[in-house]
C-alpha cells in the first residue's frame, strides 16, 4: 500500500467526520423512529433490538456490527483493495464505538420528518465515504465485489436482503416501522444515486476535426477506448469524423472540458447509458 501524507490525511479526516455523522444519525433519527436502514447497519439494529426486547440482553452495537462485517471485510482485503478496506474498517469501528457511548437524542417525534431527513443524512454519509474510496461496510463490500469482479448487478441481491430484514422487522416490531424504513432506504438510495456516480456510464458522440487528439484525451483521462466513424455534415456537405465512446459519469465532465480545449467547435452529445454489456474498464481500488 502506498500512502500520500496530504491526500491520506484529508481522506482520514473526511471519513472520520462521516463516521461520526452516521453514528449521530443512528442515535437521533434512526433510534427515535425505530427504523431499520439497509445493509449491515439494519441487521445490527434488528439483532440488538430483538435481544433487548425478547431476552433483556443489551448487546453492544460495535460487537454485533464487527461480527456481521467479518466476511465482507475479508472480501474487501482479498478482492477489492487493502487501503480501501483499511479505511472502511476505521469507519465501521469508529461508528460502532460512538453509537455505543453517546446518548440518544430526540430532535423531532414526527416520523415522516425522521424518515426523510434520516435517510438523507444516511445517503450523504455513504456517498462521502464512497467518494473518499471507503465504505460504511456490509453490503457495500459485496456490491462493489460483484460489480467490479463478477460483472453482476448486485442491486437485486441487496434489495432482496433488505426486504428480508424489513419482513422480519415488521413481524417482530410492527409493520408501520417497517414501511417507514422502506421510505428511509428509498431516500438514502436517491441521495447516493445523485451524489455518487462512479458506476453510472455516459455515452459520448463527438463530431470533431481532431479525432486522433480526442481519442488520445479519452484514453488518457478515463482509460477507455473510442471508435471513429466517417460522417458528412448535411448543412455544409463537409466530411467530418464521429467519435464514439463510453465513460463513467464522474469522468464525463473532465473529458468534455478537455475536448473543448483542443476543439472549440466540437459537437458533443452526452447520453445516459441504461445498460452496458461487454468489457468496461474500472480503476481498481487501492
């Protein structure tokens, strides 16, 4: 593992703040609303609440969360990236420790406000961690592993797992909380979808007089290839070159800006890619 003092210190500080915010969110909105977030956090809360209610045993949040993350962390170290997993472990440990030591605090009793704002904060925390090349643990490891190494869309698998958690929660604690938890998870997903766009792809159609330079830029910035077609401009009946490529949504703006610097008259059409089959390069996590 290679470390850069400035970049890694920034990364450490940001994910530390994210872990603290996540813990505060659990002890305010999530606990007040008796909600069940998705992933390992939801399963941890389900286990600790069940143990407290039915067996009168107060299990430490940290202990249960660490046990649930053992296999995902192994997957992270083995297949995703050691530094990525190391920072993720810090988020998991710090978040669990703070959840165990800080008291619960009620901001509002309005369950709809709790659901919406709690989901927004949860989505923000997860997005921050992902943007800093870390994760909050649990299903995030599995999702990244299946997406990058196996080419499998993990959304349906995680959706089924979360549905099972909510089904059990509904049976044990009441269907109203389970249904509000669905709204919580939906808001979380929408926030992540808005803020974190690494796994979204953009199709580029570029009409340019400098196709070689454009293809080189795409390769340099995104490590993706490009295909060129001979075309004719209908208005002026001039020969042009059409460059076709697909890049990640996060890289699209950089590519477009670089193209405009070498060809101000380039015509660029960006289209959101719904589905992509075939080899698509993704940078491996550290």
